[in-house]
């Protein structure tokens, strides 16, 4: 039995490692495709790109691991069934569940490690990834001045060149518009025969050297109004052989954002931190509810408190013991002008109270949304481990039933199952996030659907079912067509016999 278990383990661990890295590579490529617009043209070094890819690889492991387990179990048991090794094992008296026993233990170990990973490593990776990604998004693109196109990468300046030497970097026929004067943005223009751009990364400035040029400047008095036609005729012209300009390169260098800005997000916390966050949010939400209750009490009992403050004798009397006022009779006792003033005052007071209550309700909904996301993250840490367990009990019996190994049929079936799982899981998360369902219902929707399917496939495989055996369906249809052909022939023979008897 030990040799059989070692044989099953060797047959399973190899495809598991291979499919895991293939799935990981595909998901990382999907990540790069998603954020390619934020990464291209930023001039990131290889160390930063490698760091970003590493954190992205760690972040997509929760999706790659269940897919790898499903595909590896399908390939392993499909190959065993295709080579009749599984048939030989069953013929020797070893059931399918006993054959799966070492892999079940391995899956339990992987599921346990997956829970520890999602609780400890994944929050750290998410924090590092989103902090670095945010820093990259804030970084301005690298300076790349193209020919015959105005470049606006430098704030308040527009630069255009006719041609550029790719070897020396020398630019020809340089035109620079200075837009620092917002009222007269085109009042300062510089033309040069040639120029060269150098970036000094140490001090954060860009050095632009211009040769054989001329500078035109209108309104040299820098007036704080728009220029009329006469004032526009006044300009200053400066010719130069060589001129050096320095531009501040703020934002062009990668500056790391403080990780504390993202540490309060639900995806950056482990179970203990999530529970502490839920308690804090519940307390803050309770304070909002208390404020709403106090405001509504003040609104409804404001008139009673007003009369209590005005009457010294009523100060010793509780508010509830004061008889309610007859507002109709009080309103009718006023003249028309006073009634209009009372109505306008009541409308204004109602609008003020409504705006204040809407602001507090918005805060209440924000706290409720954060609490829901925290609970979703708590459940997500368990659904990852359970998904690994479920996908094994789908892939192993399914491979034993279809009896096809390799990367053909198993890949197709695995992708279909994973797409179904991903769609159902996305729907459940959406319903839970919007409050249409309870959090546990939405987060465990995909698992509750796939778990009975895995149990059904395991039962069918243990009973040698031909549920997904193509040969069994081919034989069935051949028998069915042969039977219909036999029935048709009998019908024709009877009709001929009837015609013969009729003629006779």
C-alpha cells in the first residue's frame, strides 16, 4: 500500500507544480494587462518592476492554487484511467477513496497552509502591492519629446522639435512656449537652431541647453490684465548663442508612498485586525445612531423645552408631563403675515434638519459598507481553503470518470469549471456587498453549489459510473440506432406481408 501511495503522490505532485506555475503566469499576465497603461512610459527600473511582479504573483495565488489543484487532479486520475492503471488498482481490491487517501491528506495540508497564507502573507502582499502601485501611478511619464508634436510633459511649457539625432540626442529647430503667465499664455516664445536635453536625477532638475536662438517676450511689464491690440505691439527680443534653462522635475522620480495610508483597508488585515476593525466601526456607527436619535428628539421636543426654559415653574416638571400644544389653534390665532412667517420658518427648520440627517445617514451607510467589507474579507480567508478542498473532490473523480490524461480534455474541463466558479463567486460577492444578501450567503454561494457537485462526482466515480465516458454514450447511441433500424425493417416486412395477403 505504501508503494501505491508513493506512486499516486509522484503522479500528482509533478502536475500540481507545473499547473500552479502556469496558472500563476497567466494570472500575472492578466494583472500586467490590466495595469499596462499605468506602467508604460514611467521609466521604471528592473528592481521596481521585479518587486511589483513579485507582489502581484503573491496576490494572485488565491486564484491560481484552486485552479492548479483542479487541473492536476484531473490530469492525474485521467492519466491513471486512460492507461488502465486505475482499473488494475480497483481489480486488486483497492477502492477509489483508498487510492485518493494520500492526496486527500496532501489537499488538507495545502488547504491549511492556504488559510495561513491568506491570513498572514496575503495582507502584507496586498499592502506592498497597492502602495507601490499607487506610487507608480503618481509618477509622471519619462521625458520623451517626439518630432513634430508639441510635448506637454513639463508643467507650464510646450516644446516642439523638427528632428532629433537618435545617437547624440541633439534636437533641431526647437520651439518653446512659456505658459507661466496664465492671462497671456502665448506671450513668451523661444526659438533655437538646436538644443540638448539632460536630466540630472540627483537634484531633481532637467537641464536644457539651447544654441543659436532668439527669445520673444510680449508685455515686459507683466501687467495683471489682458493686453489690448496696442499693448501687444510692445515686445522684447533677445538673441543668444547659448542659453541654459533648468526645469524642476517634481513628480518624475518614483517616491514611495507611506504604507500607513493603506493599512486601514480591509484587504490589508488579518483576522485579528479585521475583528478589531469591526468593533471600532460598530462603535463609530453606534455614535452616529446616537447622534441621529438625539437630533430627532431635539426636533420633536424642541417646543416643549422652549416653554420649559421660559417658565420657571415648569423647570421642575418633566418634559413628558407637559401637555402637548394644540398647534392648529395656535396657527389659527395668527394673522396672515405671521402665518406665512411661521410656514417659512418651519420649512427652513425642516430643511436644515433634513440636510443634517442626510449627512449623518451618509456616514452611517459608509460605516455599514466598511463593516460589510470587513466581514467579507473574514469569510474570504476561509473560502480559499475550502475551494482547494472542493476542487480536488471535483477533479479527482472527474478524471477517473472521463479517463483522459494530458493537457487536452482536462484543461478544457478545468477552465469551464473555474469560469463557472468565478462567475458564481463574483455574483455572490456583489450581492453581499450591495446588502441584497447576508455576507455569509454571498461569500459561500459558489462553495455551496460546487460542494454537492463534488460529492455527486465522487459517488459516481466510486460506483464506476459511465457518466462522462464518451465510449459509453457512443455504444448507447449505436444500440439505439441499431434498434430503430431493426424496428423499421420489421415494420416494412409486415407491410409487405399485409399487401401480399390482400392481393391473394
